[in-house]
């Protein structure tokens, strides 16, 4: 059951592979290229994602897993990682994905308001 049952908003699922990923290490591995403003945020990207996946390949696995769940409209890594998130078309789709998250990964089903 979602943490914020009864709250309206965009259903979101946060997932972290429970592997340490230091922000300093991600920035040290980043090529330093700021690819500029996002414009349409859905067409955007996280410039730190490649560097984070180089440090912890499991971040890429989490992103790939999230992106193929039914009802996902958008999936990205949050900040410098390792937490990733997916926006869902419905609460039901999000809840089904939450149940399927691999047991060893941390997860939180909630809403964007």
C-alpha cells in the first residue's frame, strides 16, 4: 500500500539498489560537460548519470528495470544517484511495480504533488 494513500498527485516510485555511491566520486568521474537547459523536462537528461553508472553499474540496472515496468511514463536517476525514480500513469501500475521491486533494493511508493 502506498505511503500517502488517498493523496492525489502523480504516482512515483523511488528505487535505490542499496549500494554506496559517493557524490564526490560521481563528480570526479563526470566529464564536466553541462549540456545546458532542459527545455521540456521530459526530453531532458541527468548529466551525471553516465558517471554514476560507471561507478556503480547497478544504477543502470535499476534504470533499465524501472523503464520497462507497465505504466511508466518517465524514469531517471535522481541527482548524483544512486536513487532512481519512475513516474507512472496510474497508482495501480505504480503499486504493481513496487511489489515487483527486487527484494534487496530499497523502494518507496509515493506521489508528486
